[in-house]
């Protein structure tokens, strides 16, 4: 009798733990299913996050297919605001047309689209964004529905700072001969005057005779 009471008491003590474990297992099923539905991982990398107007920076749209369907991708660039694309390096598996890339791969290798961009004049003090969307290219008979899978939106921000203007040195060199008349074949003395501006109207002169 005592043994039954002890077993019953232990069962009642373990029951909440068993129910909690069962709840955790059931709750984890939708999370795992959501991860499996993700077909591509995308991101944008920047060579630096701060630049001045006119300076070149490099960005990469990095793509990592996660399923067989993701071997066919469509990357669409959003409207540019304050940025100008100077050049693009595209993988052989991708075709570029009007700032849109269609990539068809034989396997699930990661790939990247490289671009050199520059901030336009008058954008100092702003945070400029480069944005793009990545979607899996689907046919009319896709299992994902009429609109296909939802595209993945990616973006990266660069802060624009004023350009640093370096003052060029103001140096003037003057060469003059000491005698007023130079006789061919005879030694001649000359004088070199070097005048360098010190800023705020100041000047410093170096003279050398030879």
C-alpha cells in the first residue's frame, strides 16, 4: 500500500514536467517547418559604411540557395536614391538586363554580384540605402501558387560625410642672373628665389645663389 502511494506521488510530481516537454515538442514543429520553407538566404555587404560624394565603394549582393528550386533566382534592384552604379561584375550564371539579374545555376553554390557605386553630390549628411529583392524564378505550374514564393528584401546603408579638401602648397620659383649681361664662355652667377605661401597671407622666401 505504501509502495502504491509513493509511486502515485512521484507520478503526480513528474506530470507537469511531462506536459511541459510535450508542449515544447509540439511548439517546435511550426518553427522547423518555417525554416524549411526558406529557399534562399540573401544579404548585402559593403566595403565600408562611410564615404564622401564621388568616392567609390564596393558592394556585394550575396546569395546562398537553400533548396533545389533556388537554383533559378531573379534579383531586382530598387530605385536608386543618391547613389550611382559605376560598374558591375556578374557571375557567368547570371544575365543582367535593366538592373535586373536572372541567375540559372547547375548546383546550389553561393554566388555574389559585385558593384562599384558612388554617392552623388549634395548628399552630405544623409544615410543612403541600396536595396534589392531576391525571388525564386517559378513557372506557371509552380507549387508555390500564382505569385510564387515571397521575395526576400535586402538592403545596406552608407553614411555620407563631407569631402575633405586638402590645400595644395603654393610655391613659386624664380631664377635670375646677377650680372645684367652674360658673356658666352665666362662664368655666370645666378640666383634662385623660392617663395612658399604659409596661409592667411603669410609668405616665406628662400634665396640661393650659385
